[in-house]
C-alpha cells in the first residue's frame, strides 16, 4: 500500500540528513515496495528526488530509473551539493542495490523544467539546476573548484528549461559555480534563455563533458549551448582563478542564437563561448553543426587571453548573418588567444571569403597558433606569426560538398556523426598522439579513439568520425566497471578513471602475477595501456574487480 504523505516527508528528511548509514538512494517514477529508497525493490518516488538531492552530503549518491522527473515541488528547481553522484538510465529489471551500468542505455531518465506540461520550462529567473556551494554575494568568494569534491552526473537528459530573468550569463538549464563537475552521457535538449547566453554556464569551474549531446537549444547572445567564464563571472586579465573545460566525444546540433529583429548587433560564440581571460578549453572528437550567429564564431568564440586545444573535431555548416565583419564564421580567436589544432575539419556550405570574412579567424599577431597538421580548413585569416603546417589543407574552396561529398549526418551509438570522403584519409595517428603528448593534454582525453569511442586505425581520417574504426569498441559506450566501493570508467586504450577509491591499485593477471602497481585517488587515471589483451584483477584496499582489455 502506498505510504502516507507524512511518511514521504519523513523519508525526505531522513535522506536530506545525510546519515552515516544511508549513502546510496534508489528512485523510480512511482516508487516501489516500502518506498524508503534503500533498494530498487523499495525505490523512493519521483516527487521527492529533487528535495532529497538538495540535502545530500559529499560522497552520497542517487540512482534513478528511467522516466520523467520534475524539479522540487516547492521551488520548481534543482540544487545539487558539491561532491555527490547522480546516475540515471537504469531499467526496471535492476535488483537489490546493483548500480552497474554501461552507457548509452535504452532507458531515458529525464529531468524537465516543464512543471505544467505546456512545453515551456517554469524555472523563471534562475537556472533549472545549480551546482550549489556556500558562496553568497553574487556567487563570489575566495574558494575555487579545487576546494570542492567532484559532482558526477551521468545518464540524464536535461530539457525544457526556460530562463526569463534579467541577469545575463547565469545559465538556463545548468549553472555551475566554482565547481568540480563531470558529465557523462548527459543530454541538454530544447532549453532556452531570453537574455545573456549559456544554456549551460560554468563559472570558474573545472567541467568535464564526456559523450554529451546539446540539441535544439536557443538563446539570444554568446555561447547558447555552453558558456564558460571566470571564477567571479568577470573578464579581467588580473583575475587568475579561471576555468578548465574538457569536451570529449560530444555533439552540438542546431543550437542557435535567436535574431528576431535580424539585427547586426555584435554577438560572439554561437554554440560555445569562452569569455575573455576565461581559461582553457580542450575539445576532442566532437561535432558542431547547425549554429547561426550575427557576428563571429558560430561554432565558438574564444575570447582575449583564452586557450583552445582542438583535436579530431568536425565543425561544419555554422553561419553568420552579418556580411561586413564575420571575424570567423566558425572559429573566432580573440586577441592574445592561443589556438592549438590537429586533425580538425572546419568548413562551411558556402565559402570563398577572405580576410575578416573568412570561416576561421585568428585575430592578431599577439595570438599564439600551433598546428600539428592534418587540419582541413575553409577560408582562414591567420594573423599570427606561425604559418600552417605542410600537412594542413587550407583552401577557401574547401566547402561541405568538397569535404563530405554525398555523405550525410547519421546516428551511430546515439550520437550524430558525418564522414569525410575517403580521399582525405592519410592522417598518421602516431602524429596526433605525439601532438597530444607534446601539448600535455588532460588524461581524460584519448586521441586514438573517434567520436563513437571506436579505435582509430594507424592511417585515420580528419575530423571526429572514422567510419573504418574498430567497430567492437564503437557506440560511445564508456563502460563502467564497479565494485561495492569504487569503480573504473573506461576511457579507451587501456586507460581507466578511478572513482571512489584512494590508495595503492595493484593489478594482477589471472595467474596471480602482479603486473601493475600505482597509487591512485578519486579522479586519477589508471594506465593499463602497456598490458596485453586479456582479463585482469584490479585491487584497491579490500575491494577488487575485473577488467577486460
């Protein structure tokens, strides 16, 4: 029999207290059994998910079955404390406290802002989801993301947020401030902001987006899909607390700046914007398409003093309406910015432009430009002191038709990809690996894979998707192997992110021989790339699990 509202309130209060013996909570839309959240058979109902999450403590986790979940019934919003884990996508067949899962799943867990079902979000003057901390006074303070434990969100679709407030750059779907946050297989769908920019806004945060999708989001200014700014939201060169953003194996489709009056007002950074002196961004194996903006950088504007590393990406069909000063209709690099590029495609349907009307734009001689080659550029204005590499293909006649021919976008493993013509094959994968090593790319990024998570051949192809990659690894399936207390997230190529463990990781083959020993902490990468294929046992503390290479 369904419990009373009083019992439900007691459940929420107990969960929000963060008691020592209640660290993992299980939810389904209607609840089940005792509805106390202690197992799948006794899952708590959807109506108390948001209030429960708001009261969690660092280290707590919630696991959520498929279905649609609304924000807190009192506030209409979600608040996520630092250091918690939220994982969705679980099917109704789970038993006990089993939290193992491999993404992507056929089951969708939806967090929607549409409380009344009219198709428009009801979050009003605040982002639907805020990664909370104790800061006040306009989200300013002395702490940085290094002071907080990681927030991990996986297997969730966040949709229908509608921001109508007057403050700019505060996010419509999600606002993360001074946060250490990781998103895995998260979708941001059909969200909208009326002012500023940023369906997702990260301010002074370290944010990792892996296998994530942005589709159909709308805004009125910079960075409709993703906007990253300084610690205090400003753009001063003197501010040293800047953000770090990693975008790996992601898709951005049809995220567009609205121009109802068709004005030529300067608007920078259509899908992605990194504000002046806002930090560093790494983009790898990612496709961006279908963005329109009035002025510059319909794929992305990377402001003064920022740094972009672009490897294995496909940027195409992103346009500007202003016909006087595009300053890079796809990529726009600001003054004193830094661009590091290898194996990236950046072309439009219509090109042939020169100078500041070009598809790609590096603003001044004060910009740093380092190309490791194999990039396919449309028209490009390079005002830096560095020439293109001999292996770069730079031509104002490089258009979508020239690069992709009759190939069209297709869905592979849940994400949209597009294949360049086979005549472009010939990228030496070892050269891209050498570039990544020379640039000290973050351990989360594996340049030997393609956008679907498949292993690239030794002779690969420009851009995010290689149709000839090894299909046994395809499907953007970042497999998670879990024990009772820790887990390993497979990045590919024998590299695993450690979650929930700290100490010495000892790796044994099935014959009991120790083959690897390494000291690890939560978030570190365990490197097993040097081992031969087979099954191995990873032991940390008193817990062990098996991995297959």
